[in-house]
C-alpha cells in the first residue's frame, strides 16, 4: 500500500510541478536556515570536556573591601594570587591548578625565522592531567618544578611545527622572553570548545602556544593577558602576592558531590579565617561551579548566535504555515479524484494516509535540498571573522536530525490538509462531474 | 465596494483564510523585530568615534622580554616618528578605540561615596594626544606641558597616586554633572585625591562595549605618559593618501630604534581597517537579518499567490456568473484585492501584537531595547503592499475569465 501511495504522490508531483516545487523550496529554506543556526548553536553550547565536566569546579571568593559592596551580589569572577597560592598549598581537591593567560615572545634558533609573539598560559603542574590534555610527546611538569620555578615549557603542536619543524622536541631549548626554557611536552591537537578554563580571553579561540609554570612566569615578570580587577593600592605591582587584585583562575577537581560539598565548606572556612585575619572585609560569599554551570553563568554562547537560532525557528515556522496552505490547496483541488477513490471503497483512513505520504515525500525532497542549503549556510558561517567560525561543521547527528526535522515538519504541515481531504464526500464530487 | 459578500465568502473558507492571516502575522512580527535589530546594528556601525579616523594609522610594538629603558625609548621613538616625512602628529596610547582591550575604573563624585557613579575608561595621554587623534575640545583647555607625568614613575612602589587634572568627554561630563559646566569640577577615580576636570572633548569612544550603549563615551584622559610596553600603540596622523607610505616608514623607524622588539604586523594598520574589523560582527548580523527578511517576504508572497490561484480556480464558475450578470473586469479585480487587503489587515493586527510579545521576550532575555512604534506602520505598509502585489496576478487571471464559462457546463 505504501508503495502505491508513493506512486500516487509522484504522479501528483508531476501534475502540479510549480506548486510542488514551491513547497519543496519553502521547506528546504526553512530547514536550511534552522539547521544552520542550530548547528552553530550546538557547536558553541556543547560540553568542552565531556565525562569530566561535572568533576571540575571553578572557585570564586569575595576578597574585595567594603567600597561598592551590595549584599547578595556575585563574588569576584577571579581570585587573588594570595588566595590561589594558599588554596594550592593546602591541596584539598583531587587535583587543582591556578592559571592566567599571558603574552610572550619567542626567539627561534632557526635561521631566517624572526622573533614573534605568542599567547601563553601560566599554570601549575596538575593542569595537564586535570583537563585531560592530550600530549603528543613528553608530558607536563610536576609540582617540584613549580616550586623550583623551573624553566620548563609545554608547547602546542603548531608551535612545535613552526619552531622545530615538528618531531619530538622534548629536551630541546626554546628561547622565550630572552630566557632559555626546556621543552618537556608537546600538546596534540586539542580544541576544547568553548575554551572553558579561561572566560576572559577569546572563548572559542585556539589553544595557547606555550604553557609555563606560574612561578617561573612571575620570576621573569612575563606579560599577562586577560582581565584584572583591583581595589585599593597595589603599590606599583598589581601581580604581586599581596596585591588587592583578582586576576587568576582557580580550578579544582573533586570526584564526588560529597567531596564538592566538603570543598565548599572548606572555602567558607577559608573565607571566614581570612576575615578574622583582617584580609577579607565582606561577609563570606563563595561559589563553586562545575564546568557547565560556569559556562551558563558566563552566558558563553554569543547573544547573536542565540538570536539567529530563534530567527531560524521563526523562519521555519513561516515556511511550514506556507506549506500547510499550499498542501491544502493542492489536496482540495483534487477533490474529484479523492471522491472517486472514496466511491471505489477507499476508507477515510486510506485517504488520510495517502495525503500524509505525499506530505512526507515533499519533506524528504525538502530535507535533501535543505541539507544542501545548510551546508551552504555553514560554509557562509565559516567565512565569518568570528573565532568560532571554523568550528561550524555538520556532524552525523545533525545530518540525521535534518532529515527527521524535515519529515516531521512536513508531516505535521500535512495533518490539517489531509484531515480536510479525507472529509471530501464522494457523493457530491461524483455528482458534479 | 461592498465588503459583506467578501466576508461571507471568506467565512466559508475559514481554514485557507486563517492560514494566510497566520502567515502574514508571523512574517509581520518577525520582520518588525528584524528591521529593528538591523537599524540597531547600523547605528553601531555608523557610530561617531570622535577621532580623525581616515588620517590615523596604528603601529603596535612590544619588547622581547622586559625593557629597562622603555620610557626613554618611547621618547626616542616618538621623536623619530614625528620627524618622518608626511607625519603630522604622533603619539602613544595605552589603548585604542576599535580594539577590545581597555582600562576601566569607577568614578565617584566625593571621597566617601560607596557606589561609583559610573565606570569610565582611562586613556593615558602624552603631549600630542588631542592633536594627533583630532579630538575637538568644546570646553576648558588642553593639558599644559608641566602637567604630564611618566606612568612608570607614577606606578613606582611607595608613590601614592595623584592625578590632579583630567579631560573628559561631553557625555561623561553630562552624566557626572548634569546641566552644569564640568570644567573646574572634581571627581575621584584612581586615587583618594580629587581629580579636576580641565577640559571637555566632544567625542571619544571607549575601546570596549563595556557598560552598553549609554556608556560608549564615558572616557577620561589622564596626563600620564605611557611607555611602549603599555599596550604599545603608536598612533600617527598623516594625510589620508599617505597612510600606507607612513605606515611602512614608521615600522622601519621603530625597528631601527632597537631590534630587540617585535612589531605586531597583524595589528599594525589604518584606523579605517581597525574600525571595519571591529564592526564585522554587527555588519554580518545586519546582512543576515536583511537576507532573512527578504526571504520571508518572498515565501509569504509565494504562499499568497498559491492560495489565491487555488481560490480563483475554485470560483471560476462563480466569477463567470458575476461577469455574465454585468460585473466589470475591474470589479472582479478589486474584489480579490479587497479580499487580500482584509486578510492582510487582520494578519497585520495580530502580527503587531506578536511583534510586541517577541520584543518583550528579547528585552527580558537579551537586553534588547523597546521596539519603537514607528516600526509597526512600516511593517504594515510593507505587508499590505506585498499582499496586493502577490494577489495581483491571480486576481487578473480571475478578471479575465470570460462570462461564457458560467453558462458552459464544466
């Protein structure tokens, strides 16, 4: 029966080429717009570190003075160097790392290669294991190197290609800011999307090129990037241990919800102690958010992308209403044909199913064309200057979803016209012939 | 034209009629909001910066490691840049507009105040700041040479910061001292000592979008001479046609003053380029919204054409009878156009309610402004026009139905 309905649908398409083409194009445009925006949204709002995002927590404390204090407001978005170093020393999590972004200059030893600047991350030993950083060669450094302010560096694959021409460069020397560093590791391709560990710099950008021990970066007074917020007088050195400035991201790994709760208590305790000691002035106000909560809080998906998603859905809706109208016209125009079929014994259900098959067939055609349009749309997105642009690719799930959406949408659009069509009374149609 | 027969016919085709109404309503709602967003983006792109943009170029430079002579080297750099042929003025800035990186600070009106009145961005100025950027002083005066302090000396440990004078923008002056002359007034920002406003410039945008549209020009200028490792922004003013040449000469000059420095080529460009890149996202969004609007109108028009054609076909006999009874072609044409006008009107009315509902939602969630009423009549006229245009072809086909078909059996 299904094959027969398909056959009927094909005949009907041939009879009403313009109308059918119009419907297919309408559905395709709607699907294309919707799937393009949905794919971009899907890529940008994904879990950057699946499997571990509920075990990694971002720490916020409230170390500011009373000036500008509003009860109930969010604590500072980053922590002070003093607090970060204190929490790191006490090691109450499974793993923990403090970090900040930085800018450095690299002087390659190779002939004909001029010095250039790169983005860096100054962090501590646990960073690599905590964030599951894939390493192509070598590894991270240990807490001992942190304490020794060692001149060691982990570099990105791209920098390894650029300076050493690829290969295993572990043990080689790299000149950074006029100081020699020993390469201990090379990071493999890694692009957490968004780059969740630091919300201050480009959120969808590529990985930093160089990772150095935080302690070393301070020894050498290396330039820092990202946001810094100060209150009071930092006495000439806003990156000093005692500077009243927040500029460091602090992450902790906690294996279970119980451990997270215990760690929160620990933070409350720590904050209370700091107030007793006179360092903190405000009432205790701590936050411990896991990766997805932290991304949500930061509204990581750009507003424009969310707006485009809504626009895509609105567009699809208009296209569907349009299709409902056209299907209605199409089915009712065939009133006489339906009358004959009904008179020859087709049940209402059969007419209904036949109409839905026809609508579904339009959906399949619209889906294929729509897929083409979303590929075109994503190509257009990739031409944009935004740093997330290059990530806009259709994956298998989205590809399947495109067809499901197209067919479901067109069948939904066909429901009303099919219902109207099945109510055609055979007698009147036959009489008027 | 008698509307009643049209209405009674429409009542018999409720489904088809309500589909047209629904489509027009949805399109109207989306388009009103989309047009509003487009105009908002265009406002951003057209923003006045206050700078002599087409005469300015920026060279960004950084040292390899730290530079003990950074302040002295900056003096030498500036002297050699100013000596270049074609250079009108040159200065160095801690931050430049159209680059999303900025220094911001709370501003209070008195020392005891707990909450800042506003957050402003801080430009650190060197002697030729006003001339180089081409800012327009509308009140007060420029800094005098003895007011400038090297930022490096200011930032030393044990030195308590003191900034006696500042130049602020008109927009910031109006916010701090509404209705008053800001020159001579004081505020508190970086230090516990008051800073006196000595001049007001007409426009000067802040580098970042911090604080939203109202805070775009909350900018203050402090007479603190930055050194080149504080952002590294050398800004040079020249004739528009000499920009490329000056840019090349400036790079060579800076490189000649010390090879232990890196010129950041990708950030070294004219201000027009900087501005163009800075507004790329809103420009792309405006284009996208525009394309969607056109596509929506097209889809809606095609939908109306499809349904109207179907109607005409269905009513061929009825039209023939009316023609046989003496109705003119014009009357048949007007019948369909009036019918469409009625449907469009209902759709537009619903669409406007929906437009406001969507706007409310966006206002709550995405900090969008309230939809100005002006967009509603604009959207209405657009959709009325579209409806009339779309229905014209089917209506003309209806009008051309000869009276004879009424008497002929089908």
